[in-house]
């Protein structure tokens, strides 16, 4: 599509369960009027900016948060892992997010897809994957992540795609890598 302009606050005020506005020319920020009834927010491939709004803390029914390929910035709030326990897809790639990856994402045991590639995340990848047995996609490539690969990555027996490339990771790949599905 070629929808342009900002997302109207009146649209956010509706008690929607799905808001899908991917692949447009939308600008501005996410409206603070978005309601916690949302189960899926898909706004990838736009020109949106700003931070993830603080009112998202109450979005406990959210299953899909897809904001990739925009201009979002700031840190990832810890409440995503603490409160959004129904998340199955957390797609944050190709933005301007920074800071460390919150350890609270370890509580997202229903995640199927986690993509945080092409941002400016720093620090170590938290060892959080031990309870993410359903994760099939993990992409944290092209950040500024350091330290070694977390051991819990080897627990991702259902993973079909794992990319940690183009970071500053060190160390060896443990023999446990053979536990990953081929």
C-alpha cells in the first residue's frame, strides 16, 4: 500500500484485537491511545519513529509485536518480558534500538520468532533461551553484542534459523551445537 501520514489517535482508541499497517509510508509515532485489547500490532516497513509507548506495559494479550524496518529508538522496556507473556513473535529488526537486551525476555516461553537484528544493541546476549523451546527463528545479527554465545542457545531444539553474525562475540562454538535441529 501507499498509505501515508500518521496513525490517527482515533484509530488507536478503537478496541481492536488486530492492527496491521505493514508496508506503507506511515510516519510519526505509535499513538498512546492504542488499547490493551490488541493481540497483534503489525506496523513493519514504514517510517515510524519514537519509543515503544509506556502504556504498552498493560498489553498483556499481545501475541505479535512487529515493528521492524522503521526508525524506532531507545531501549527495549523490561515490561515486554515481564507482562507480554503471550508473545509469539517479537520483531524489532532494522530500527535504532539501543542498550542491552533485557533479561526479562526469558519469561517469553511462547515465542516462535525473535528478531532484533540491525539495531545498536550492546553488551552480552542474556542467557535466556532455556525456556524458549518453541523458538524457530532467532536473529540478533548486526548489532554490537559482545561476550560469548549464551549456553541456552543450544537448547533451541526446534530452531530453524539462528543468526548471531556481525556482532563482537568471542569464544568457541560448543559441541552442544549438534543438539540444534539440522
